[in-house]
């Protein structure tokens, strides 16, 4: 311990509440002394009992999170209330969040709003963001996107980077303000440069997709990396996508490396893409079994695309033993989520005569649905149904129309199918 710490502890032991609070915080974060949450709780408690409002607020946080003591929402709420009585604005925000989330057993949006307003009256820097959310999502009040934007803009001008990011998104989407990608990009840049890790990821995407600015691969990679370094797993997906999709900088090894980092950090999109690269052997040795494992991990978290890939793995015995029943199970889950390729595949299962679920009419309906959702291979399947009378009446004219639709949507072989049918009608 340093002499400074020893002198501080001496004052704390003599009952100085400010010293007690400071020494509690030092034990809490390990500043000049080993971190000891139980010791932190002891000193913060003593300071709070003597009326230090910051200590009361911190004690509420410790009870709310179970740090240095047992988790106790009621005691957390009690200490926040005591701090609020002493005009502690941090405690006002904390109570508002508790009522908003219902984390202490009583969800009360009206009370949440009232505490956020009280915090604003006491000039808390996060109050504008909280009040903007209340207006954006109707928490304790009616949804009013224009007022939400005004609250966010107020906070953004005061330097709050969450408000900056919210202003950016509203400009990008035209919510509560006239759409302006350029203004959105400006505020997103400010949020990212002020340290907002999620905004850094979004800024990387803006540079990569030329959204409100010109496309710039180097800057995209810079901001994705900055975000990843600041703990945002989704940023690894952005990095991987840069190296996978940018024609001038394609590098499968770097793409696989970043997808692996993101997958290990829990990002579902990275799990799925790592599975695909393992399946294809792109930038990483081909490993069907490990690919299946990543698809399964993402699918278990309700990712419909990965659920579809599991269906394909079970159908083809890829990385796992072939199992028609499990394939159908995952295909149904993916289709239920609206994933068009799965809906198309489900249609094909209904079209299979050897299947127990053979129902051409149902298969035809599913092909139509997949087509409506933008899966253009289904256009060809609808055309074939009309050509051969599968699940619907045979109609060569409609078959030609659907083949031509498929061709216009990028399915090149559909042109030949249409031309052959036209010869039959001549």
C-alpha cells in the first residue's frame, strides 16, 4: 500500500465518509490495492450509512449486481431511493432503468419516465438519451419519433455518443426527421470518434457499403478493427466480410481468421460464415464435421440460415450421419422463420413421391411463397409445376412466363427452358 492509501485509510477508520467512499472505490477497482469486492462493500456501506449519496448509489449498484454481497433488488432499490432523496442524479437514472426493465419485479414505464425526467431536471448527461428512447419506443408515453429525434439531438450536441449514434440512425432511416445519409454519416463518425464501440462497427459498415459516404475499404477495416478491439463481436463479421466480398482485397484466409475470432466471441453470423468456409475449404482446411458443429451452434440460437444449412447437412450426410427426419425438423424451423431457401426446400420435400409427406399442392404453394420472398430458384420450380401439372393445372403459357421471370432474375438456364416450350406452342 502507498503512503497515500495509508493516510486515506486512517481517515476512513476515523469515520470520514468521503474517505470511506474513496477507499471503497479503490478496493472495488483495485486502485493502489488488490481488488477486493467484499472490502469495497464494507467501506461503501459505512460511507452510505453516514449519508454520502454517491456511496448510497454505489451500494445500490453492488446490491443490484451481487458485487461483494448477495444480489438483492429490494435493497438496491432502497439505497437508490435514499440517494435520490439527496438529489443524486445517477440514482435517478438507475431507478428509471429498474422500472423500465422490471428487473426488481415491478415493471412500471410511467415511473421509469418520471425518474428520467427528474434526472434531466438535475442535468444528468444520460437523461436526454433515456428520454429519447422513451419517445422512440413509447416507454411511459406515446411514441413520437419527432420528439425522440429532438431529445437525441439535444444529447448529441451536449457530447453524448449514444445520442450521436441514435441521431445518425434516425437520419439514415428517416425516422422523426427527413432522411439524409450524409447527415447520418456525419453523426455516426462523431459517435465513433468519441469512443462508441457499436458506432465504430456501424461506421465500418458505412464505409464498406458506401452509405452516406464513398466506399473506402481501408477505412472500413480500420473502424471494424477498432470496434472489435473494443469488444463488439459483430465487428469481426464486418472484417471477415471485407476480405470475403471486396473484389480488390479478397483474402479468404483473413476472412476465415476474422470469422473464427467472431465465432469464438459468440457472434452468430460469424459462426454461420465460419461453417460455410470450413464446408467449402476457403482460407481454411475443409472440415465438414467442424462446419456442422458451427452450423448447429448458430442454429440453436435461432439463426434460420444456419438451420437451413443443418437441413442440407442431414440430407447429404455432410459432417454428420444422414438423417431425413432431422433434416425435415431443421428445414421446418428455418421455413417457419421465413427463410426463403428453406421454404423452397420444404416445397421440394412435399414434391417427393417417395416421401411420407408427399403433397404436390402444398409443394406448389411453398414454391410460390419462396418466390414471393425473393428466392429466384423457386421461380424455376413454379414454372416446372405449370409445365408438368405438379400441384396445379398444367399451363404452358404460365410456365413460359415463370421461366422468363426466372431469367430476368438472373437464372440464366431458364431462357433455354422458355424457348423449348415456345417451340411446342408454335
